[in-house]
C-alpha cells in the first residue's frame, strides 16, 4: 500500500487549499477513504470520509461547511478542498482507508499552515 499526499502549503486565514492523495497497492474503489490531520503532541483525527461506492460523505464538526472531500476512482485519488481556512486547521494532513488502519500504512503527509 502506498499513499502519497500533496497540495499543502502556507496560506493566510480565509484562504483555500486543495489536497490530493494518490493511492496504490489496494483496490481503491472498494474502500471508503478518509482525510486525517495531526498536530504535534496530539492524536491523528479524522476530518472527512467519503464512501465507496455511493460517495456519501461525513465531516468532523470543526470542518463542516468549509471542507469538501471527493474522489476519482479512475485515478485512485482522493481530494480535500479546504476553504475559509483558520489557524486551528494547521496540521499535517494524511489520507487513509479506515478499513486498513490496522495495517498502519501511512504516507508522509502534507503540511498545512494557516497564518497571517
């Protein structure tokens, strides 16, 4: 399993970023996918999940209405559109399949920093 996150960066409050995660090594279309984030000293938390098939989505309360998760099964890629970013969104963002968490496969993550 390989998960490669990209798209992070430095952005001002109120700005936007779009994260991408390219997945390989498993049958992507058969798995729900999630985005997680982690700040130093804290646990990794789920922020958004998208089901497959069907595309049903679920969001943490802290990002609801600002973040949108989507996926392209033809490209084995999951996305996270982040709008109206806040300083508290600063974290390293990771993607993964919830059903595969026990395998402990993680990519390198992508750093998102929201600061003025």
